[in-house]
């Protein structure tokens, strides 16, 4: 019996389809490049928030479909400092949830495995329970409800990011690439902050990207806030990343790569001075001294003298340039004008800390919930300006002790590489030692600022926590592969 074939197949000459397919494969990149160029040019000339949001979403879906959830996570790490509003939250929250759902589908299909947070499970669960229970004392109002919803949803979104970092980054190659992506994100934030310095009040994308400060008649003494729109948290972000950039600089073998990291290091320190934030600078100074102590075996007397002289010279030059030639003020002048009340409390914190302690004692066990009405900033509802007092106020001692327990687990985890060499040890071992130094900066700086008050910055903090946990697991695997006992 004659085999039936479609009519169009009988009219095509043999060997013609491979030729057409080859021709299509050649012209496809040209059409794709033209389309991308037209869209990019159109958006540069007349940016549209909805079009750019759609493009970002399509790129994320493409990465999830074509590559892996890790690639989507890397993209998320690039764009999280620049979220755009969606009806149910921010783009960062939505993209985080989407990536995690895709990952769970892959797990259910047997394509991936999911791992719990190990020793971090208990403190995270306890703090999450404390946050939920605190809503028992919630006093609803339009402002307080919006704030409470934003804080709670972004907190749980950042926990999802923490879990994804632990599960996705499971070997040294992925760890290296993830740190490089994080350094790229740092570069974008440095560039955005520099743009804010040069063009204050400039709208890049209507309804989405805009620099924080408006132009004034006298542009001086302005503290740059960057994409976080918070100069104190931006300063802490820069301070925590400086040791990591330094580590990538000394581990780089190629001159071009080392030059890029040197430029990024100077730019990050420059932007730190532009925030004119004393706490972050003091925390960084303490951490640098601590790091020098930890690395004393790698440093000779000549190296100590040369490095110290270089640091002092760079700090003096950059601070002087920022104070004299930019719209920001002088960090050293603010430090010299600092006065202490009762011998230990800065004059700028005496009022806020006093109100925070007084308010915390009203509900000391489970707290007031995150539903504060911060529209009354000059009264009792003002920010505590302390991460620990902030947590005490919203979750009580139950939540504060859970958070301190989490920090204790992070410190203990990061200290397994305390005796490693930054230069001669493996990349994960040296990195964990540097992350321990950056964690020290966070713990000290949170005495005078609260990371939870910001709906963007919390994702960086939990990513940083997840990086510590993931690096620890990779080191354990490497030691197990080498036949040595796993700690």
C-alpha cells in the first residue's frame, strides 16, 4: 500500500530543507540583533516603565526555560537593587517566588534535590514564628498596614532567597561565578550612586529609576542614598563589600582583572565617603584592624608598613576629594563633631534609642508587630536607629533572641576558616574568612541602623547570610573528598 505523504512534502526537492534551515540559522542572529537594537534605542530615547518591566520578565523566563534556575538567580542578584512596583509587591519579591516555584517543580520531577538550611533552620523558624505572633498586637491604620505588609512579605521573600543560595551554589565553580555576579551588582550600585552625585533628581525611567536628591540652589553636604534610598544602609553595603572586593583583587591572576577590581575597590570606598556615614566607616575600620590581626601570619613587617601607608594615603585623598569637589560633606568633620551622651551614646541616637527602649517595654515578650506608623517620626513612633532595638520593638525578646542566635550560628560557621590564608588556601576557605570579617561589620553597624526597615536591602543581607552557609558546605565537601574528617 502506497504511503500517504503531505502534499507539500511531495513538491519540495530533496535536500532543500537543510539548505533553508541553514540559511535561517544564519539570518536569525541578524534579525535578533536588529530587534534588540531597535528596542534598546527606543527605550533610551523614550523609556517606558512597562516595556522595560516586560523585557526583564521575558529575559527571566527565557533563562528559566533555556538554562537553569541558577542562571535566573544570578540575574535576580543583578536586578534586585532596582525593583519596580507590582500590584502585590515588588519585582524582586515576585521574581524570587517564581524562581523558587520552578525549582520546587524540578524537585518534584526528580530533576533537583532540596536541602534544608542545616544549623540555620531553628533560628530562622523561631524568628519567623516571632514575627507572625507579633501581629497579635497589630494596630491597623492605612500607613501601618502598608508598612507591615511590605516588611513581612519582603522578609519571607528574602528567606526564600537564602534557601535558594544554599541549594543552588553547591560547588566551587558556582561559588566563584556567584561572587563575580555580586561584584557586578556592586559595580552597578557604585555607578548609580555616582550618577546620583553628578545628576541629582534625574529620572532615568519614569515611575521606576530616579536619583534620590533634587537639585538645590546650594548643593553641598548632601548624603548620597543610592538605589536603596537610604544613605546609612548604602554605607553599610559598601563597607561590607570592601573586604570581598579586596579578596577578589588579591586572588586575581590576570592584570586586567586585577585592575578592574582595584578600580571597583577605590570606587566603593569613594562612594562610602560620599554617604558621610560615621557608623559604617567606624565599623569598617574596626574590621580592617581585625582582618590584619587574623592575617598576621601572611604579613611581614614590610608588608604591614606598606599596606598601612597605602590605606592611609588613599583614605585621606578620597575623603579630601569628596569633601572639596563633590556635593557631599566631610566624613572626618562629622567624626570630629560627634559628641557622646552618658559616655557611650552618640548625640544623634540618644532620643531615638530612649523612645525605642520605652516603647519596647510595653510589649517586651512578643513586641508591637511591624505595623508602626512611622509618619510620626519626631514622636515616639520614630525609627529606633538600631537593628537590635528595632527587632525588640516589633517581635519582643522572643524575636531578638532568635535573631541573636542566628548571628551566633553565622559567626560560628564562618570561623571554621579563621586560620586559613587568604592567598594560599582554597578559594572557598579564603572567602569564608573574608565573609567572617564582613559579618563583623554588619554586627557592629546594626547597633546604629536597622536593615529590616528597607524593602530592598534585606535581600542583600539574606543573600550574604546564604553565601556564608553555602561556602561552609562547599568547604566541608572538599575536605570530605580529600579524605580528611569533616568538621
